[in-house]
């Protein structure tokens, strides 16, 4: 699988995120402005207190404009999550292209580094766990990048770095995703810059977990 395929595909919710498709640049910019406003509100007061009226006020838009694109606050938050995940996947692709890693672990580090940076720089990124709980169980999603990310990244590790493709690799990448999600989310629970002890422990645990199964030389 080409690395660029990591950023392809539909929204992860599996449902329409907006009432009106952003077929024009102006509409797309308006949606981004509403999501930017929602992210700012989430970072200030949390997702549980966010209302569509707050978003309209922060974006200097009418409540009708908000409802034109987002039928309720849950869909608005899901759209914010999906945008953040798309930006995350794009950041992973950019990092891998820039680093040109020779080893599977170096590629994993690109993904971890991008995740940490999203926490530091992407407004509203910390709502990801909330929106997971609001989705249908059949969507099959998990935190740090969801099954979509885990399975596609597993394909990249198999094709680009020689790890054995298949269900076991998919599952183990899902486990790695869960580890990263839990420990790195904890790193940012109190410290807005991230507790380095938790971040480094996440790297260590993931590396030991995968290296035990695939070897440091990626040939097992």
C-alpha cells in the first residue's frame, strides 16, 4: 500500500457530517471556521458544555448557519474529530516522506511523534475519546487513529519494511494504537505540553511489544 493511501477514504463516522456538502470553496471555508470555533470552545470549557449557540457566537455566525451544516452538537463534535484525524494521518505521511525511514520502528516513531504534536498544536484534538463513545459499535473505531489507521499502517509496515502482512499484524497495530492512545492521552491530562515520562514510556512499551514479535531487524 502506498504511504499516501493513509490519508484517503471517507469520514470515519460512516455518516454524513454536514447537512450541505461543501461543494464551493466558500462553504468549505465556512465549515472550517465553525470547526475552528468549536475547537476553541472545547479547549476552554470541555466538550460536555459546548453548545451550538456558543459555536455560532465564537465564529461570529448565525445559529442558522451552524445548523445548515451541523444538525446538532454531536455531529459537530464528530466532524471536529474527523478533521483532526485526517490532519493527523496527513502529518504521519508528511513525516515519513521527510524522514525516509529505513526500519519499521522509525516509521512507527513518525506516527507517535505526529500524535504527540497533534496534542500540542491541534485545537480540540483531545475530544477524540469522547466522540468514540458516541458512535455506533459497528463502526469499529478506536482512539489514537482508529482501526482504519491501524490496518492501513500495518499494510505500510508490511509492504515497505517487510513485516508479515495479515490479521496478526493488523491486531498488533491495533494494540499499539491503544497503548499510545492511553499513555499519551495521560501525558497531556495535566501538562499541556505533555509529560515526557509518559510519552517516552509509550514509545518504550510499544517498541518492546512489537520487537518481541517481529525482532529489531524486522525479519522475524
